[in-house]
C-alpha cells in the first residue's frame, strides 16, 4: 500500500480439467437448482464460468462445480438449500477481493452476489441500503451524490460484504468508527434457508455476531449503513520521506494524534519507491516511509490540520492535495491490480518505540518484492470508543495494527515472498500483546490460535451463536468458528 501507480502485471488462475464428481453435481442436480433461480447457473465449460472463478488474488486457482449468479435473496436461499441438501462445499463471493481467496471452492457451489449491486440512499435519514455484491466504489458513488459517505475501506474494488463482516477499517475509522460499527441492519440467509432481518431490535444475537464475526452465520444479501457528511472534496495527505527518517515521521504522527483532536486516521507505509513519474528518477528503488491520511471535513481546514504530517522532514515527494472523495477512495487502487499475487498477515501492537520502528524499517527493506510494504494503521478515536463486547469485532484497544503485505507478480517468487511475510509477522509478534485483523489473514494456516487472536474474548460467544444459526457448519469457508456442541 503506497498510493502510487504500479505495473498491472500478473495473470489470473489457469484452467484445469473437470472432474467426474464435478460433472455429476453439475448435471442432473444442477438442473434442479437452475430451475429455482432467477439468475444464471454456471457450470465448467459454460460461457462466463472462467471469469466467475477468477478472483483478484492470482494465487487462487479453484474450480467449483456450480456458480449460482444470484439476483435476489430468494436465489440465495435456493442455493443455500441446494448446497446443504447435497452436502456440497459452499463458498460465498461478494466482491471477490479477499486476500485468502475463500470466495471460491473446489467441486462445490459458489453463491455469487456480483449482480446484487443496487444502492439506495435516503439523504434525509442519512442511510444507505446496499446489495451484498456491492464494492466500495458502488456505495461511494451513490452516497456522494448527496455529499454523504459510509465508513468503508481504502480500495474501491473491495467488496463491502467481506470488509464489513470482519470489521472494516478505512480512512474514517477514527472519525466515525469501523464499517461494522455503522451497520444498522442486514438481511441474512441462514443455513436452514430462512431469510432474517438482523438489527438491534430483531435477531439481536445474529446482529451482534455479524459485526466482526465474518461469514460464519449466513449469506448477507444487503447492508444498511449509517452515513455522514463527507465531501464532495477532501484534503488527502500523501507524502514520502526517506526511510532513515522513519522514527521522526511515525513518532510525529503519534504525537499529533495524541495532542490534537484531528479526525484523520493516518496510515504509515514502509516500502520502496517505484518507477513512476510522480517521483524523481534518482529515487527509484529507495526505501521510503510515507504518511497517507484523509481529512473528512473542509479541505482548507484539512490542509492546515494535516500539515504536521507533511513538514516533519524534507520529502522525496509530496503528492498531497484536494481530491474528490471518490478520487481519494481510489488512490490505492493501482497498487492492487487484478491477478497480482498477494499474501498478507497482520499484528496488533500496544506501542511504537524506536526499536520497533527500526525493526519495521529493516523488515520492509528486506522484502523480496519491491511492491511489498509494511503498513502502520493508527487506530483509536471512534473505533476505540465502542466497547470490546458491544460487537463481535475484537482488539479495539490496540493503538496500532501492522499490515505485512507481500505483493508480487511472478509465481516463481511465491515461496520467497510468503516466507518474508511469515518471518516478519513472527518477529513483530514479540512486540504484540496479541490480536490480528481477520481481513488480512494470510491463508489461515495457524488454525484456531489465529482465530482466537482475531476474535479475542468474543470467540466463545460467537461459537454459541454459530451453533444456533449454523450447527452443521455449512458456512465454513471463512475464518471459521466451529459451533459449540
């Protein structure tokens, strides 16, 4: 993550042969499901099947037997019934942008929500109702017509479903909280095929669980968000310094947030300068520390408020300025091209001392790929004012989250890049009191320990609610919580 243009290299998954088991499910059984859908049912070999099994993360190569392109919650319920009754693995695809690639499965059924992207805005009530297949960009474009915004993420192609269900960290997290904190209601298709409304006054336990508990409890077909006045223009800080100034830059951010009530939520980034026209040619490949932040109020006020983030040292480049809010939401898009290869982990930390900053800087400089970064998410503010038990999202009181992002394009480089992420995460855990962000999960190799870190003290209650709504663990292709017996 660094807010500058990168090469859009890389390729999507390669096709492989169709198995006899796939063919059996996709045949007579598939006809039964197809007859119940308003949308399309895709099988291997059908037009549209290959794009439907291609995800943003080019490392993922899976071949589902069936892909149900749903057009409404009735289609979703039919697909859930079919998967349950036939004992099929079931995956749910919203935006298809999850780094772990759990939106697909081999030999099973994928519920594809990509055609459910309607957004309805009530500007008087300051709410938006968004379909489960929406991306951040879909919601931003609709809400900005009214000068409003929902607290969502930082890359416009991200699906709102996976983002919100596991928390939802974005530029507005310190001003207005997480995406899940601003969820007012949701429609959920549960494992028994029922369509439920989840909100504070109705199915309150389910509503609590989906705000941080991931996709464990059903398929969320729509999200109702609280909106805030933001835009249409904002001031966006995007400034790059030499990495040897990392102590000053990051500690200065820490001081500014502590001493003044700035509603911005900075992200510090450690990486290497790319070959891009925004940077002086002599700086290409140079290690940098960057500060990115969006000021959600008046742009002129934002320029003044964010100046301390920009004048701490002589920059390599300062790309800050006034942008449309929708433009600020796309600043990072080019850093994450479709078909690239991605492997991430995250670690919470309670402090940001000089020794730790030096370790972060050294790890970033050692990354095998020049596109990889270590991101320092400054937390707190509104997201920390919600109690640890008020929603399922845990680890709110950690002031920092480190995102270790392995980003590369060539399959031959996969082993080295994945090893760098694992080794960096292992080292940084020695500075952590525990906790991780399950939207940056690697491939969940660490099993229950990783899940318990991610769900924190809420894990046991989540397991009890899982047993109530999904006792057979139909929805298990996620950061999976096993139901209590």
